[in-house]
C-alpha cells in the first residue's frame, strides 16, 4: 500500500498563499478590463419605392436653367434637392427658383403614389414657418433636417397628377382650383409640368376669381435644362 501523502506541515505559509491567489487575481483583473457590452442602435431602415417613382424623382432632382437668346432676358434657375430620405410617405424634394441673381421661392414637393388610385402624384407643400429661413436649402438641405419627422407638411400648392408619355417623358398638371396662388389679387393657380431626363418644363399661372390670368407666362412653360 502506498504511503499516505505527508500532511502540509505549514498551511499558513504566506508565499504559498500568494502563489495560489495570483491566478484568481489575474483573471479578475482581465475580466474587469474587458469593454462593457453595449447594445448598438439599429440603423434606420430606409423605405423602398417602386422603380417608376424613383425614376421620376431622380429626373426632377438637379440643377436646371433656362436658355435665352437676348441680352436683357433674365435666366431663371431651378435647383431641386432630395431631403428626408428616411421618410416613408414619399420622396421629398426642396425646390428653389431664382432669376437674374435674385432669390425666388422655396417649396417642398413630395413624389408619391396616391393611396386610392396608385397613380403617381406630386403634392406641393410650403416650408414650415417663415419660408425665407430656408433660402439656399437646395445647396444646404440640412437646414430642413429638424422638420423631417413623419408629421405632414401643410398643403398649399395642390397636387400634380402624373402620367407617363412614353419611356422618357412624364406629364403632370393640377386640377380645379385647389392650388394656392402667388400673384397679388389671384384666387387660385394652375401648374403643369413635363419632366424628362434632361429637361424640366414648368408652367405656373395665377388666375383671379373670374378665371382671368393675373400672373405667370402666357405663351407657354418655362423650359429648364440641365447644364
């Protein structure tokens, strides 16, 4: 029979106790030095839109200018930039008009599908509050970030009902008198547009209560082209 192991004759030896405690202490230090486990915020899921809606919005976006053949004719500019890409109620654009170096109007346009008819529409909206605060927003769209929640914007410009005229052309126009005017003394406005990959035609006219034109070009739309 093997002899029993000799009893530990010095159980209180401090060097032995330190040798036994060191691995445990080292493991505790390493554990405490690990980075805290944090739950990452999920990235926002951007809504998906059908190809036709995206194509129309992309053709509307960009920098456009009218062409002129006379020295005294003012060049009109149209700057359109997408804003609020995370909104699920359509593709939003900030639209700025200017001419002869002067600032003009700033509007918000929403490209979407009509909930009942599934038809393409462009709804026209006013910027929240004082519209003058957002001049230049097409070049600095972050000015509108704080207003990009899901709340609806005020509708002031009616609705353009859009239809395709072949593979590379869209036509849209407002109906009735629900479009807010901009000219003094006007009761309503009408807007029609033709959009292609290289051109944006926009015909905006204001009328009084009797249907007489009081603002906007008479001969036809302004033709904005990409540079």
